[in-house]
């Protein structure tokens, strides 16, 4: 008759007699508890389940972060594409000064583009030193995606208020003043 695995391991010198006795006792205890209907608490199984739950939560957080990064890159690509397609490249000799991050910057534009910027028909968008002039509709689309790209967008109400509420509109400024 064939010997049990425990006896074979003991004879090969892999397991000692103490280990064989300990394994038999543990097996007998499990069988008795199962007959009595007592649920055995398997600590290793609990640890494995807990570890798997932690790993699943950690993986879920990493996937969410990857998705946010991918979405951020996609939005940035869309913004750059909007700027490339709608940027007004004509540079002229009319200066337009504006405040950007606490620094006064100057753009050289055509006079009609300068007036359109003042009226709010054009806007300035960009990051750092790469600024572009785009139409108002493109600037609004860019602001929907990421408002930090919008540098300057004059509202039409502001430009109308400057033109219509001039207190000195009735007074002419003479051209022949001698200083």
C-alpha cells in the first residue's frame, strides 16, 4: 500500500516528525469544527482578501489619475489647435498694451486689429510668452475648456460705456494750443 504524502516527506528528510504531528492536529481540529458547524477563521484568507481590496482601491485611484492626466492633455491639445486655426498672424505698427500676470506687455498690431481688441471682437490668449490674438468666439471656446489660457477679453459693455458716457463729449479740444 502506498504511503501518505506526510510519511514520504518525513522519510525524504524534508519534513520532521513534529511537523507531521502538527499538520495532523490542525487537520483534525478543522474537521471537528466543520462537523460541529463552527466557522473557522482563516487568517490568511482574510489577509489576502484585505490585500486584494487595498490593491483594487489603489489601482482605481491610479486609473483615475491617469484618466485625469489624459483628459487634461486632450483639452490642452484642443486649445492649441483652436489657437493655431484661429490666430491672427498680421503684425502691424500700432501698439496695444495690456496687463498680463502683473506685467505690462505690448503687442504690435494692425490698427484695425487694435480697435477690434478694444471693442472686444478679438481677444488675447496663450501661456507664458506665447500669446496670440484670436476672434472672440474662439476665445470663448478656449475659456470654456480652460480659463487660464484667456489673457484678455474686453467686454462689449465696457467699450460702449467708454464711447457713450464721455462727460466731455460736448467740449472740443483745440488743436492750436501753445504750451
